C-alpha cells in the first residue's frame, strides 16, 4: 500500500538535497539534516539503504559524504518509494484475502488500481524534475554559492 510516511518524505528530500546541493565534494549528512530538518537517526538509516540499492554512493573519511550513484535524470521517485517501503517492511492490506466479498472484489481492486496509477506517475518523475521545481521556486543551491577549486 502506498502510504506517506516521514521516512519516505525524508528519503525523497535527502536525495533531492544531495542532487541539488552537490558540488565537487560529497554532501555530508549533517548538512542534509541541517537544511531539511531531518533527524539524523532517520537520515543515516535511509541514506545507507539508498547506498545499498545503488541510488547513492557513500564516501568515508573527513571529506566524506554522499553523492548520487547515477545521473539525477535516471533516478525516479518511484524507485525511492519502493526502497523505503521495503525498508519499512509494511504489508499491503489490499493483498489480504480475508474480509467481505465486496471488500475483496470491489473496494480493494479500486484501491490497487489507484496505487498503480500513482506509482506510474512516480516512476516517470525523476530527481532532476524535482531539482527543476526547486530552482523554479527560487531555492538557492548551496553548491552554487561555494567556489570550486577543482582542476
């Protein structure tokens, strides 16, 4: 079942933050936590799952942090949703075969169809699309404000 949770919101916000604010250096979780107001206990768990599933790449050490593992146009919101749903381990009540005949044959199929439509939209929505929205809203990227000394 597609359920909006804090963990899901935090995961999407963190990935977009990394995509939007990444410069030459990886983005540190403390920076994401500060900018997005995400508690670090949630953030680290979600970031590690996103690394494990190939959405993010982690870099250890004093200059460590996170960056996208792929181009932002190749990461969809639907992919992030599926990773977090797996992490949360929640079951979908529409898959339950118990209950009334109306519930099993009328209500649950409608709910499944709506979920499928929403996931199809999320599968078309990329991290790049969300970064474009942030730019149009006038949100300033911290990476754009930092001088780049890389050669």
